[in-house]
């Protein structure tokens, strides 16, 4: 799970002429030596810029490259305005794969957040590889299919973890957090080599999280597990309070109440071992009095004894009427049972249809996210052919559509879809 630079090319075009610088890197240590103001810093910054990692040093979206790549350059003895410039990198991983990237620093047609890529197994195949446009330094670049940093992460072979973020929740351990662990800025001298980890990504203890990941320490996973357990404990306590409130409401609705509240940290087993329900609960009587369960049961026993002493008249004259009412009730029960069975069948059908619609909705949401990313790529200046989003083509399977294939009778184009 490594990456190394193979080559870097800087291209600058002015209205009158142009310039290019290219260098190849060998394996192991590479030393760049040149007099002052000969572009050493520009070369190093171009590596950072070509990978879209300038966010490691600042939240700003300004280009870190100097004026020779962005505004003006001295060529043929006089200064000329830069019309277009770009940085082209070729990088390799430990699996033998090659990835070529081109990112524009100045252009009339291509935005700086657009990255054109080519992927292949060897240099010869890289020249014939089809290009793919991706985006960087915008939301989703680390996780979405068309995000450049997701592609770069997969190319390196990293599986970036989720780490706790300020304000609650978790956030991806972005490449911008990890990159300073491999980069030393010499502008401030060699007195301190500690990496300056960015804090604007709102990740808790970013330096520690980056070091744990780079060194392969398992403490990162343990930290995540501790945070998850803490969050689960908070949720459990909240549910316990809500359940106690529901219990109290249910008791009140049935003329019962708790004589004292249940402590949140007291389990049900502990509660039953230390407190009988007679001491814990009270019952409201018909006389609007509140009695303990023992007293209420004693009163009911007295009422039962009194009822047993009462003479009960015979129901002989009511037998025929009772049987008629019973038969009528049985017929109603059968009708209601049949109706309930039918309603259950309808409910099962509705639930099945709901599940199918929910699954389709998830698929459509994924398609929608992809279309939004494609629209973003086009907005950044991509001029590559994207047949899957041509008018009247399905964005999922790329098959041709017409109005008869859709419920509304209208096939949405990319622009309309992106406005959902």
C-alpha cells in the first residue's frame, strides 16, 4: 500500500509561445538541486497540487503554485501573460499500476477542481488509455464515484476509517490529514520537523488519528469502539427515560401511578429484588383515593366476600334470548374475521409494494447523486464524451428511451435531473 512519483510535467502556454518542464523520478531518494529562484519550490508544490492535496496546508481554494504557472512568465526575454497551464503527474503503486493525472492551474475552459486521469498497467498502455474526468476540492471528492480522492485512495490501496468529529458524529480520515505525515516544509527551517496537521476538517485529535493510521496501530479502532459505546450509552439512557415516561403515562391512563420514580441506573432485576410492586405502585379507587397495591387488593377481597353472600337469581327466562344473542355475535365474529383476513392480505400487498418502492427509491437516489457529480464535472469544464447522460438515454443502463417508457411521459435530461 504505497505510492511513488514516476514523473511530473509542467506546461505553460502564453499567447505568443509556451514552455514545458518535465522530470522523471527514480526509485528511492531523489535530490533536486538548483540555484535560488529556479523553481524548486514550484516543482514540489506542483506535486502537491497535482494530487489535489493543497487543502493539507490551508482551507483556501487558491492555487499554491507561483505566478509562473498562474499569471505571467518570462519567456524570450520579456514577461508574457499565462493563457493556460497544467500539472501532469504519473504515479505508481506497489501493485504495478500506473495513474496519470492532469490538473489545470490556469485555463479558459477547465476549472482548477477538474482532474483528468488515465489508468494502465504499463507506460505503453498508459498512452492509449481512455481519459476519465474527476473532481477534487469539492464535497464528495473523497467518497463519490467521480471524486478524485476516492480514486487516489483506491489506487494507493488504503481503506480510510471513520473517526470522531467535533460536534458529534464521524468523518472520513481524509487524505489531506494524512499527507503532512509524509511532507516536510523547509521554509521555516529544520528546527522542527513535526507535521502541521490541518484542523479545518473538524476532526478530533487529527495528528493522533493520522499517526495511528500511518503506523497501523489498533488503538484507532479501539478509540472508535469506545466512542461508539459512549454514544450507545447516551442513547440507552435516553431510551430509558423515554420508556419510564411511557410507563408513567400508561399507568395514569389506567388509574395507576408510581409511588416514587425509578432511578435511571437501577435495572429491572434490581428493582424487583429490592422493592415489591405493592410498595412501588398505587391504585386510584372509585372514591378518588390512592391506595397501595396491598390495600387495594385487601379491599377487593372484601368486596368479593360480600358478593359471594349475595343471592343470585336464576337466568332461566334469559336463556333463549342469550342463545339468540350468542348466535348473532358468532356470525358477526365470522364476518369480522373474514374481513380482517382480507385486510391483512391487502396490508401484505401494500407492504410488499412499499418495500419495492423503497428499494427503487434508493437506486434512483444513487443515480441522482451520480448525475449531480457528472453535472459538476461538466461545470468544471470536462469536454469528454459521456454517452450515458445524453438526452433520452437511461443514466443507469444507457439504453435508449422515449416517452412511452416513463410514467410521466417526459424523459429528463441531465440539467433537469440535477435540479431535483
